[in-house]
């Protein structure tokens, strides 16, 4: 049986470390040191769990050794990046952190579900992973610097493909290129007023002596913070949406309760716990307005009419997206959805939310779905229609259909040669210590147990 192969063993792991919370149940230990950079047992276990969940296979020993070698390499890159004064700006880190959060929110279905998974608020999740993301971006940039001059020609790609053993021909995964027209249902004035009235009542009860934290546990609809009495922990201004941040940082008295604040997430009241310079620890209560079913039904009808116009050639899908879609990013791109994982327009099924996945399985290339309800990357309810621009079924790669993918495979092989030479040189000059429990690993790229 032919198996899928990775583009490169040394693709820097840019997983969002969603399993980290479970590692807290295990006593941790340092299993390796590269220079002054430690590698923890949990680093390996977390990545192992995630890779298995995403379909990687092999014996647990071999895979864990492979993960360890990848981490050893990353630490070498991090040390070199520091020596070469390679920098990653705070805005870049924040952008990447938000991008990856959006991806995983999309996977689990909503921001609330991600917070429930962690038992933490989005702000706390971001704070925990900010330094991890920064190190990953530094190592990614350093690796790119090592291989920036590696090039291959079309004839070399062809030779690479022709020299492949039949069992080593890559499998091209099922993938889709998609366009969409999105409508966002509004919230009725009555529902908005209901949320405000409920928060006003809660606020009055707090002012009259009831504890903010108790009210948060009872009434807040923020699953990441409600169980903690609404507490978010220490955050900076950039960790919060502007409307929320402006009010949170205006508070000076820990007894005060803020006015009601409206954000894209709903309606909040806020209380200051402590302030340290440009960081505040706060608690809040969130009330989320419910989407009006009549508004959803109305938008479904509207999208059905738009779909009919497209099918009758009264308007193209691209023009309809520009004219009617409420999603600003895709409406300005002819409706085309860009993949936040890769920056390309291709999606594998596991990268899509469940409702969208269910719909596209029933469509052929060029077909347009009926209107359906799902959540956007921020967890908001939306109604949309989807067009399949391109549908690729899983198949063995051919030079005619999959030249770009084969080019990437061949280029990575050449890059690995450069990387392997660099690793051998750096290993000889760097202090490396590996725990006895991993001494039996058969490493591929260097004698890390020198």
C-alpha cells in the first residue's frame, strides 16, 4: 500500500499547541538540552498526541524519536537566530497568533467551544502561547535563511518523479478551492434590549452588595472565564478588542463596575482586580444576544434568490459576491476563500468547519450549494452559499496534473541536503545532552548523542 509522505521532516512545526493543557496532569521533566535551550517531555508528548490525531502513523518509539530530532533542530535554529540577530516583531507575533486561533476556532466550531476545551478565556490562551509562537516564527525564519539559495529546474523535477519507486509516489490529498457569498443575520432591537436589561439588573445587584464573581459564575456566557468568577488574568491593551480595552483601562477603583460595553462578542460589564503598569487583571460578565431565527430564514430566502440569478446567468458568482456578500475579505476577492493555514486557496476536508464539510461532499466541481447556516472564524452565526471552484480527489501524483506539488517535494529534498550539512556542522560546536530514555533513538540527520 502506498503511503502519504510529508513534504519535509524538517518543516517547522507550526501546530497550535492545543494539547498543552493535558500535559499539566503529568509530572514533566527535561529530556534534552541544546546549548541553554531545554526540551521537555511534555513537548514531545503533546506533539505526539496531536500528530497521531491528525493521521500520522508508525511505532510510538520511532515517531517520538522523530519528534525529538525535529525539536533538537528547532533549538539549534533558535540559538542561531539569536546569534544572527534575527527578529520577529510583536505585531507579526500577534498576527500569527490570531491567525492560528482563527483556524482552531473554525475547526472546533466557535470561540466558546475553544474556551471550553481549554477551560480558559481567549485572552488567557493567547497569553500562554505568545512566547511559543514567537520562538516558532524565529526558527521558521532561520530555516528559510539557510535554504534561501536552493533552486531546482523543471528537468530536475521530472527526474525526481521518474526516479521515484512506485511505492514512494506521493498521494495528493482530497482538496477543494471554494468561493462563498455570506450574509450575517442581524440581532433584533428587542434582543439587544433584553441583553442590556439583563446586564443592568446584574450590575445593580453587584452595586447593592452582591459579589461580581458570583454573578459571573451564575450568568456570564463566556465559558473560558465564567467558572473563574469572570477573571481574565493580566492582559495588555492589545490583548483586548478596542471597545473593551478602552473601558477596562479606564477603571481605577476595584469596587467600581463599568458601564455596559458592546463588542462583537456581545455585551459586557467589567471590574478591575489589579493593575500593574500597562497590564490589568480584570473580570467581566458577558451576555450574548441570540440570533433571530426569522432573520436567518429571511437571509436563506435572499441567498436562494441570489443563487437563482447566478444559475440563470443573470449575474456571475464573482459579481454577486462583490454586490451581496457581507464578508468583506472574500467579497473583495471575487468570493474566493483563502486558507488561513497556508495562504493558498486550497483546503483539505479537515481544515473546514463541519457544516461546510458536509455540504461540499455532496457537490461537484462548479456546483453551488443551497443556503446553509454555519459559524465564521469568530464564532458568529452566518448564512452562506458555497461554490466548488476546484475539487481534487485523492490520487497518486502525476507530473502532468501535480507539477507544483512535485516541485515542492523535489525542492524540499534539495533543501534537506543543505540543512543536513548545516546540522552536522552545528552539532559539533554546540553543547547537547539527551536523557538516557532517548539514547536508543536512531536519528536521521546527525549524531545528536555525540
